[in-house]
C-alpha cells in the first residue's frame, strides 16, 4: 500500500473516532449543565475542543447555545465536530478505491446531515441532546459499516490503528479533565454526579453498574477506565488493540520501521498495564496521564515518520 494512502486511511479513522468521543462528552456536559445550572461552566471543553482566546472563553463559557454552536457546528473552528466530519469525508473521497462503497456513502451522508439546517436548529435552539444523538447515531453507523463491509487487509489495519490511537488519546484527556472535578471521600460507595458524568463520557456507565453492582467508589471507577480489558474505552483496551492491529502489518513493513513502532507501542502499553493508581493521589494520576498523552503522540509521530514518509 502506498504510504500516502495508508496515511489518509489512518487519519480518516482518527477524525471519526475524535468526532464520536467529543460528541459524547459534549452531550454529557450539556446534561450536567441542566443539573448544575448555577455553577456550571463550559470552560474545560472550550479549551479542549475550541479555538478561542481566553477573553472569548470568558465571554461565552456560560452561554450554552453559543458554546454548542462553536463546538459542534462552527466551520471556522478546526476542532469542531463539523470540521472533523468534513475532514473525514475528504479523506474518504481521496481513498475510495481502498474503502468499500458503503463506508464512503456512510461518511458522505454524515457530512450532509451535519450541514442540515434542521439539525443545526435542534442543537442551537431546540433540544441539543436530540440533535447530538442524531449525529452520534451516524458515528455508530460508520463504525458498524466499517466492521461489516471492509475486507481484513492493510486498509482495515490502518483504520483500526488510527481509531484506537485516537481513542487512547481521547480517553486520557477525558479522564484528566473530568477527574479534576471529582470531589470525594475515597471511602464512599455512593453514586456521585462527577463519577457518573465521567462514566457517561466514556460510554461506561452501564458496564460499571453491572460489573461493580452499584459500588460507586472512585477507586472502582478508576480501575475500570484505566485497566478493564473488557471495557472498549479503557486506556489499556485501546493500547491492546493498537498492538494487535499493528502486528498485522509486520509482513508488509520494513524491519527497522516495524521495530521502532513495536518498541514504542509496547512501552506505552506496559507502562499502563503495570501501573497502579488509587483515587487518593489525583496529582500523580494527572502527571501519569499527561505522560501517556505525550507518549501516544510520540507513537503517532513515529507512524508519520516511518510508515507515512512524513518528515
């Protein structure tokens, strides 16, 4: 496969995974804003997914319709859901010979849906949850279409490497952002809003309830979102999947390039696997997540250098 094609497919997957992740976080934050109207601020998400100055953030951090428009629909915000979907669609257009027609059609439809005036009105002025849910259904449709129509070739490996690398980065960021708002007694076992919103942001609330039988201790939450290999949005699960799909590229790789990436992927995976954190040291957790984020970007840079031919 040409390095240019591999790069385009990899980034297609990253854009779409980023879209799904941010839409879920925005949806969860909107629900939280309705529970905590008096003290709620969109500031953390505006810095994570926006391109505003500090002054502009101060002006709109409590103006939910303007925030939603900027984060979801703003064409001038390169980090918005709209921009990610557009970029994903343009990447798909460039590699139509290497993806199925169903995947292309799914992404093309998604692009037209996010531009639809009715969806925009719902997000800005109607029921934002319904508007975001409509967009998220298209993200889930894309995921299912890839799984059910793509041949298990190099393209499929690059799609999944991009997907799970982006998911690992997003998971580390979401935990770091949300954990900073968790106020707790580490011995408590009752459900608190902050922990519930964190689990919802990672699609993990239902699995957590089933796994821990309602024991909402912060340590249980932390164990699941970092280490649970049955939870598809845990940090360790994503890293295992990156390693799994990267192994499929071994036969088609230059030995030196494969060894470089194998080392970096194995290093970050083992650092997570053999780490141990409890909820009583949030500063140590934050520093670890920042380190993991840097190392994941290092993996992305190595892919760009050794597999995609970018300097």
